[in-house]
C-alpha cells in the first residue's frame, strides 16, 4: 500500500505517519483547557500561524494530552509534537529529557522551538519548521 500524502510543502509531498491510539490521562482535561484559555504569548503567536490548517493544510491541536503530559502543539497526521520552550523549561532538563523519551517510545517526533525565537524571529522559525517537516516526512 502506498503511503498517503497529507499535503505538499513547496511542491514536495509530505506523507502521513500512522501512530496508533495514544494514551490519554482524562484527569488532565481541565488543566489542558485552562492552558488553552490562558495563552502564553509565544504559543498564541505560533497558534495564529498554524490554526485552522493555515500552515500547509496541516491540522494542529493545541495543548494536547498525550499520556500523563500536555504538549504545546500536536500534528496527528505526522505524529509530530511541537514544544515551545520558555521560562517554564528552565532548570528542567532532566524532566524534559524523560518526557521527550516517553514520546519517542510512542513513535512520536518532537520539534522544539525557543519562546524567544517565536517572539522575535517568527518568519525564520516557520521556514525552519517547513524544512524539518520536509526532511522528516517527505
């Protein structure tokens, strides 16, 4: 069976990655909803670039629960987590490493962006994300 093309980025096909059902901790649903409403500035800025499938027709979820964690953004068709690292990640390298390893164990890919770059270099951040997706899913 041929892999399904999800979209094209700069005329390059981007292929769907099949990820099975992901674990979901229902106890986190109120927290995820609160995080969506609170809106960290860099996440809101990024969300405006990708919501409603405006970024190459890819569907992004915001504050998605995966297992016992809430990720900033998730692209289900690619199995791609996008994390915007701000001050909440300071001094949490061990925790972030463990968290990321659990995502990788589920077959997911994790792409990290700094909060500062989203606020001050958004055009290049989006171009780099395009390049990453072409490289990993093209």
